[in-house]
C-alpha cells in the first residue's frame, strides 16, 4: 500500500540513511518518531493513516517533550541527558515547518484581533482570537508563546 504521507516516506528514507551512516542520535530519534506515528495510526477504534498535517502535529508534541525534558535535566544537573534531549529535538526540528519569529507571531495575532473585531474586548476575546490564530501557526510556533502574545495584545 502506497503511503499517502510524503513526510512519513521521508522519515522512513532518512531513517535508512541514518542507519547506514551509523548516525545513532538521528536513527534512534527517527525510530522513536515513526513508532509514535504508528501508535497514533492504530490508536482509536479503527486504524487510519496520518496526514502530513497530523504528523507535523505529532512532531511538534514530540519536540516540545524534548525541550521540556532538556530543561528538567539541566535544572537537575544532568547535562549529558539534557544534551541528548536537545540533540533529539534538533533532529525533530528538521521535519517541522520553519518556526515563526516573534514579529511574525505578533503580526498574525494583530491580524486575527482586527479580523474578529476583538480589539477592546480584553481577555473575553482570548478564545475567539486563538481560534483564528491556531490554524495559521500550527506546527510553526509554540502554543504557549502564541497564547502569551494574544494575552499581551488583548490586555
């Protein structure tokens, strides 16, 4: 069965390349990511194939887990483990869309506030604005950073 996901095909091909190159960090990270994709595909009532968008969402989650773990290991004085988590996050980042800059996030949020007419409504408009912003930044920006910018502009 041909895969519908170009991203999954790329992950598989890159895994083979990494194994041949004896790139342990890349091959173990890609193995982990592909396992997460497979688990997501068989979770739920019926198996389904993840789309590239689904996989980007999963990669974003995996990347966030690595960043949080790296921070926790650093604070716990375990520099070696923190470095391993950061290396894995670096591999995952190669498969995520380019991340938006602070300025780009700010512009998307400003446009969303303007288009929803939320200016002056304060925090009551948070959900409405996030609903417009979220699809535009999915996989391209950290949700926490986006929410913070929405709060900042609505305040």
